[in-house]
C-alpha cells in the first residue's frame, strides 16, 4: 500500500489513517523504524505539525513508540482496544466481579452521604422495579439497573458513577440472558425484591455495613448463578 498525497481536509485524520494502514497492512512490521517527520510530511503532502499529530494519535493507540535519539518505531500491528470495546467483549462473570467491587463500595458510601433527594430517587426506582415485575425481562432488568444506578449516584463519587455507566450495556445483556435461561421470574416475577428493599432501607438508616453486606450477598448470589451457566 504505497503512500500518496492527501486530500486537503481533514488532514490529521487522513494522515493518521494512512499511517495506520501501513502498520496494520503489514507494510511496516513491528520493529520498523518510521521515516523521519520531514520525509513523511513530504510524501503525504502535509506539514510536519500534521504528521506529528498523527504520530501522537498512533502512539496513543499503542501502535508506535518514540525512542529519544533513535526515532519512532512500530511496536504493535493492531491498535489497543478501548475500555468500552473490552467491556463489550468481556465475559459477563468478569464484569460482574468488578461490578461487585464498585457497587458494594458505592452502597457503603451512599449510606454515609445520601441526601433526601437521593433517598427519594431510590424509593422511586424501587417502586418502578416493582411495577416492572408485570413486564417482560428486558423492562424488569432496565428497572433493576435504574435502582442500582440510583444507589451508586447516592455515593456522590463521579468516578464510581462513570464506572457503573460503562458497565451497563454489557451488564444489561448478561442479566436479560440470565433471567431467560434460568427462568428466575417464572415463579417470582419480582425476583430479589426483599434484598433490594433491605438495601434501600439500610441506606436510609445510614447503616453502611448492612448496606454493603446486603448488596454483596445479593450480587454474590447472582454471580454464582452466572458461573453455573
């Protein structure tokens, strides 16, 4: 795949893609030292600053590495997967184990930091979960996740909130599959209601130990079912 002059815009994106194609297509194998910025700029028909930005982007993707005094080298022929991609491809049991770490701590913090508005939101989410028991599995899972999201929000830690949000798409699919395969709601449409009520009540009382322990037990039970699939 020979390099060629680029169209006018957007130059950085085009330069990045052309260089990426050289790497992923095997024209520049791992270990190859790239031509100097000046040579790349001339070949691509762009300025050195454009080449520099493209090289920086490819280094950020894990394809290139600049070595002081030596140049820029190819260190991988496939870009690193971003966090969202890795989550989509991860086993649901792995996601659930990390979810437990995040949510149990969030529940403990929520018991210490919850506001009146947080408690109102949690109760509304618990009521919505109960109402969703009359719906299909997807609606019930959405309501369940919304309740857990309200608990995490009550921790007032934006990093925990962001982590939970990242888990949601893969988590949702895994839970829907679990309910379908095991038929957990066939005899108990509002599966897990007692545990979720106990969780909200513990947070309401400000009991961090009970809140964390209640959620830990509930999540461990679900994880055990996932491991048996």
